[in-house]
C-alpha cells in the first residue's frame, strides 16, 4: 500500500489577483479589469461556493488545502481519501456548506454520531462508496476541515475489510530479514519476502514492538477504532515505518 499526497495549494483566486496587478502596472487597466474583478468579488463574498476541481467537496475560498489518498497496488480506486483544508469563514457557514454539498452527493448523515458545538463539529456519514466522517474546528479565526471517505469495495478486494465492530491490523515485511511483531499478547513472525499477514483487534489502544535483527527494537502505541484498518510496515532497510491507516 502507499499514500499519495498533493502539496499545499494556494487558492486560484490569489494567482488570478496577482496577475491582475501585473496588468495594472503595465497600464492595461481596461483589459485587466474584467479578469481580476470577478475573483476579487468572490474573495470578499461571504458565500461559500463548491470548487468543481476538488476531489472531495471543498469551497473555492481557502488558505490551505491538501488531499491524501491511500492506494492498494493493482487496484485503481483508493482505499481512503482525506481532505484537509483551512477556510477563512465561520464554522456555522462551513458546516452549512458541507451539509448541503454532501447531501447533493447522496451522503447520509448518521444522527447517532453527531457532535455540534460553537468550535467543534464531528459527523459520521454513509456515502455511496462507504463510511465517511467530517470534522470541523475553529483556530485563529478560520475553520479547519478534515473530511474522510472510505471505499468499502476496494477494502474488500484488498482483503483489509475489518469484521463488524472490530479493527484490522496488517503487518508487511519488505526487508531482507525476518521481522517479529509483538502486540496484544501475541508474537507474529514474518520471513523476508513473505506475504502480508493481518489480525483482528478490538477497538482500543495497543502498545506494540517490532524487532528486526541488527536494529534496536521499535516500540510505539496504536489506537484503533471499529471499522478501521491499519498497516505496520518494515522497510527494505529494516526500519519500522510509522503506522498507516489504510481504511
């Protein structure tokens, strides 16, 4: 598995606005006015409009935006897509935007798992592809957005779909030596080049230890929730990678 992440993006309107200033500096006021004034109007508007180029719903007005996708080799559709953004708008306005836009896409809000307060929102959804979650928060006068959508079909095809009410942990060893995982009272050994192995876990917090010959033991904590799938990987050089949420 691998995670692809786009870099931080500057809003398109800022690029268009800067272009407009250059045109003004060269005395092309008449030609440039039509190009930059609509972007300026959009910037100053209190309305949030959807960006048609965003992979997950996102407003055109933002100060930061990044997208993360978790992919399975040989499967085109991602296991999980995560949108992170900072929007210079009130939390209530961002919440209204997402309830409207996600509703248009057929996302169904799960009313048993809703937290709405003046500075924090957490809502679970069922989307056409699988489970999803929206989290909003207030910071420095803006609203942070954390939106995740899982793909149940891809998780089933990749054999990482957790059992109901459980979490799944996958151990991958691509090193040239054996790797040994100790977690939840179990010892799991994977020879060099062996296929990944998975185990089911109850939701909770787990201490684990990864051992590779010639390297210090790697210890860490992993918190898993029902319906999550995580991967622990030992790299080719024997180094333990940070846990990766697959689903």
